[in-house]
C-alpha cells in the first residue's frame, strides 16, 4: 500500500524544521548522531558574493634625494680680490732706499756665468735664460738670481722693470721675496698677460693661480712690477695697477731676487730686468687726506711768477707736431706721442732755485689712459726731478740722472687728485734734500734725495700709450722757502 503524498510532505517539513532549530542552537547533527559545535561568523559572507579586491600597498621607504630632492646650493670658492684696471686707493709711503741697482752692470755681484742656466749683463740690463734643448727636459723649472749681499728685509716696496726676450709667451718672469736659502715667495707674470703667486718650501705651493689682467702688457713688451709687503699681507702691482693681494705667514723676512720660469714647452725662457729698487715701507702719512698744516713752511719773497697771458718769460713754443703755445691765458703742451715720451718746456731765462715753494694750476685737456703732466725742478740740463700727475688720479716722483730714469715714488693713487679733465692745483716744497708734494691743498707724498742740490724749473706732458696728449698750465708762482 503506497504511502500517501500528504504524509511525505509532512515528514519532509518536520525534518526541515528540526534542522532549522538545530542550526539556531549552534549545533549540527552528523550522520553518526554526534553533535559538533560550530562557531558562527559575526557577519557571514554570502557564498556568491564578489571577492574582496586585493590592494598591493608598497612597503614604506625612507625618503630619498631622488623622490624628495633637497635643494643644492653651490657656494663658489672664494677668490682673492683683484683690482683689474682700478688703481689702488691707498697711499704707499716710502721710507729709505734699502737697495738700488740699475742692473747696467754686475756692481752688486749678482750670480754671473755662461752655462746652460745663463746669467749675464747686456744692453744695460740683467738677463736670466733657462735653456732647454728638448721639450719637457726641464718640466716646469725656475732660475733665480740674488745680489751677493743678500739683505734681510721684512716690510718693503720693491719695483723692477722686466720683459721676456726669447721663448714662448707661456713662460713667465718676476721677483722672489722673503727668500731664505731656497725657500721664497715668487710673484710672476706671463707673456700671455696673466699673473700668479707661489711659494717654494722644498715643493711648490700655488697661492694665487694664473689670473689674467689687462694691465699686463703681453709678449715681449716691458712691464713694471711692484710688490708691497707689510707683515703677512702682500700687494701686487703691474704698470701702476693693483692686480691682487694675499696673506701668508710662512716667511717673515728674507732677501729678494729676479726669477724666470720655463713651463717645459721647449726652447728658451729668457727675460731681462732693469732698474730694481727696494724701499723700506714707511708709515702712512698723517696728512694724506687733510690739508697740510700751514706751520710746516712759510713763503718768503716771490722768486718767479708767470700768469701765461703771453710769453714774456721766453718759454719754448713753436708750430711743430709737438706744440708748445700760449692761448686763453694758459701755456699749452700738445702733441701725438709714442709711449714714454714727454713734451717739455722751460723759461728762457736760466733760473736756479734751491729751497722754494712752487704752485701751479694744471689741466689735462686731451689724453687716453696713461696720459700725464708734470713739474720739473732742480733742472740742470739734462738732469732733473719730475713730479707727475696722471689722468687716473695718481702721482709719482722720478729723477733723470745721466741718461737714466729712476722711480723714487712709484705711481700711487690719491683721492685728492681730480681725474680725467679735472683741474688740479699742484705744489712742491723743496728744502735741502727733502721734498713734499701736494695736490689741491692735500699732502700726497714726501721723499729725500741728494742727487740735485739746485736748478731751473720746467713743465711737461707725457703718455704711457700712443696717442694725443694736451695739457695746460696757469698761474705759476715760485716763492722763497722760509723754514720755521
């Protein structure tokens, strides 16, 4: 007898109800009849739900300069200041001459000989020649020369004229200073227009590396070199322009000399030196930027006076390429000059002054760099003293004796001097062997020298470079000097 369908539906419903009750009680009945507890998830995940997305998170890294760049500030290496084409503003005061040599002959027993490293005197100059028959044979070699007496000096001003004679323009020449045995400083300039400072202490140390400067005349042209040493500080000049400074305490004093450097490019490194002078460095004058006290001197009677309204005093004049003429109450000196030439003029009468005060107004009307005008005094043909004012605001003092110029005060700038076309009132006070120099009421320098005891006066204009120079002079007066 078959079971009725209704019975089966009731039975199946009863079983389902038991299952639901069992699940709600946290147990499930196995076929063996054992009951196994089941832990329910707080939030059951539906069987057909989408899988949770997997996100790959990178492991945190320390920040790097690549991902987070740190700004890089490049600090330039400090360079020694130079004064390219700008004359120094300080006043260099010269003391007594410690050493002087025209280098026309070997009167001071400089090293002299004839061999591969050659020292000799010729054409009124001292010559150093470092010969190399093969390129690189003397890779970066020097040859130096010192006077036999080897004076030991500390604070000084050294000047010398020098030039390359033969060899590559990459070779160089200059001066050694504070030298003891074979240790020294070496200031050098090259034929290609650069300067350098080194010291030698068994090996070379470069203090200022090669630095170009337009003040340096290139090739075989002569240059005037100057070194000013005060304590541990050194100033370097070429042709009156300050090109650099440096401080170093390696050598406190020593002697000096001339040096030639061969860079090893082959051939000869040959330089000549002329007119070397070393002064003791003096103290800065107290009256550098203030008018000189009137009690320093007293003017006596007038020895000579000329307002230049006409040529009653018989000054040189004439219609030539170099013109000396009178116009607008002034005496004019004008001409197209080659370097180092001077136009001059003297009164027709033979005047001889010893102790005096001279004043005059002077103006540069035309002239390029290096143009100048000057007062000559104690002139006895052809010897004289020469007080010079330059268009760039500097002055110098020289003497001309027996055909040779000697610089007594090197070219030195002073703010009292009007530059360019400005007018300046110049004054010279001469008393025995002592001379004082003034511009616009300011004392700019002084010097002692006994070469010329008396003589005439004169006026001049000159140029360091090729070109036209035109200067004028007005209101010249020379008084007797009465000392107090």
